[in-house]
């Protein structure tokens, strides 16, 4: 598994790439009960490029300006490169 940051990680099986998004414990939207463990959402992608796009799409939504989206893109790109380079060593 490749850990990008505390929120995103991904790996590959024989058929696809799996992207894991970890969210901190929070209140359940219906019951209001606060969870004790982080929740992990898994999405499936056909290529590494789709994984990168998914991460950028999700994080860019938190930006407040076009400049912020570009900064977020560059940050995610940097984190991906660091994660991939650390695997090669």
C-alpha cells in the first residue's frame, strides 16, 4: 500500500487500483452517535491517473479560489511523487 498522507492511500490488485480515504471519527449523520474509529471509504479505479484525478478532485473542492485549486494540485502532486519515490528505495 502506498500512503500519500493521513487521509489518502492506495494499492493495486490484479484488476484495478483501490483508493482509500480515511476520515476522522465523527457523529453519525442519522443517529448522531460519535464513532470511536476512523471511517475508511474505498473507491476503485482503472488506472493510476484516475486515482490521482480522484484525489485532486476531492481536495480541490476545499479550495476557495482558482489559485487555491492550483496550489492543492501541486501539493497533491508533490505528495504522490514522494510516496512513489519512497517505494523505489
